[in-house]
């Protein structure tokens, strides 16, 4: 079974909240943290839109594929809230 790694951006320190497709995830149940990455024990995917699919979409023809989005909500060093959106996903065997 493939798993997915999402690197946490520099400056993000615990505590933080993780969202997958807008749904809050729970540490230990939905993901773990290892060496500065969020580890999901399932395959997440980001949809890459080719020129052909973009052209079809411009004409109103929809092509839908899995497109997961991982966001991290945290506080900056000065205490202000911040969100790291649509983080890169790496699938590993």
C-alpha cells in the first residue's frame, strides 16, 4: 500500500492543525509526523491538468480526477495565525 508524505514548510512548529480537503485530520489516527513531514498511510493525489484537459475545460467539458489538498494552520513566531495551503504531496511505496 502506498503512503503519502507532505513536507511541513519551514517555520511551522507544533501545535498546528492539518486539513485534508477541508476536513480536520487527527494526529495519530489520520497522519503521523516524521522528520518534518506529515505521513498519511494512504495514497493522496494532486491532479495535474494537461494542455488538452485545460482546452476541453475551456469549452465546458469537465474531466474530473482525484485532487487532494493538504493545508496546515499554525501560528507564526509573533503569534499571528497563518495557513500553508495546497502543500506538495509525494507518494512513496
